């Protein structure tokens, strides 16, 4: 009801359905460009209203699980080559024939099933170089402590500190590191920020150099320090409430 009141709807008045602009429906009709124009228009209105001042920008990312299963992973070459060789197709025909006693379990070490298992066993290292999803090839394999392997994307967001208005968004495969995207987020700011705040994932020499070259203060801990920890140098009486 609060949203309806804010937007000027009466309680008995029907509201627009999410499918008007959702990717499932509106995305196919309008395309990516329309959504980007919509975002830029709303952002521009926020700037005109004084909700964005560029004093300080916060940058971070979040993981979005892809609508694809790890079972869809295949060696990358399989997307460009036939799934089976002629001999393997013949072997499968005979193995699926109920007259024969052989089964699909009797696959040779060179069958695609074997190659997929070998590729999956290397997920921790070069997973996204070796394998790809047949149902969502743009997604990448992602894992972190406490989170199992999954196919996912990463949404990178910049937020202006004054009124918490989102000022830039970029979506990448989950394997793309956060610091690689930060320059694009800064380039997309409607007002050049004076300070950028982020966690230690962004604390690389290249990022410091990029921000200093643009006369932007980086409030970002170095990766090598493991982040800021209280050491007794900031007693509570030094803070102003």
C-alpha cells in the first residue's frame, strides 16, 4: 500500500504487472537498448533532483545463479565438433539394442562422458577455459568458501552515497574479477566521484593507479593486508556521534 500511495494509485486501482518490463516478456520486445535508456533516464532525473552529488561512490558485486545445471557442462570443443565420432555413434546404437548385453556403462576412455568427468575434476583450476554450458554458454563456473560450484553471473554495482542511488551497473560472467570492472563503473558515473569505497578485492596496484590518475581518492584496503583490523589506534572516544 505504501508503494501504491507513493505512486498515486488508489487502493481499488489495478497496478502494472511486472511483465511490462521484465526480461521474460518486455526484454524480448524492447531489447537491451531500451532498458539501458530507461535506466539512464531515471538516473538523470535523480541527478536533476539533487540525489547524486559524486562526493563518494560505493562499489561492490553480487553473484546471480544462472538458470543452468552443472550437468550441462561439456568440453568447449564439443560445441564446435560433433558430439560423437562415427564409431562412437555405431557403438551407442549396438549398446542400446536390447539384444546385446553391452550397455552404455561400457564406454571407452575416450568417450565424451569420460572427457566431461575429467574436465569437471579440474574445475578448481581452469574450469572456465576447459568447459562450457550447452544451455547457457555465457555463464561461468563459480565457487567460494561455503558456496558450492555453480554456473553464475556477477552483477557489479556503483552506488552514490548521498541518497543511495545506483549510478552504474554491469553484468559479467561470475569468473570476471571485480577489479577488472571497476574502471567501467567509474566511466559510467553521471558525476565524477571524489572518492571510491570498496573492499579489498579491488585493492590492486592497477586500481590505485587508475583512480589516482583520475584524481579520485581510493578508500580501498590493500589485498595483501587482509583488510583493516582494529589495533587499538582508534578508541571510541575519538569518534563523534
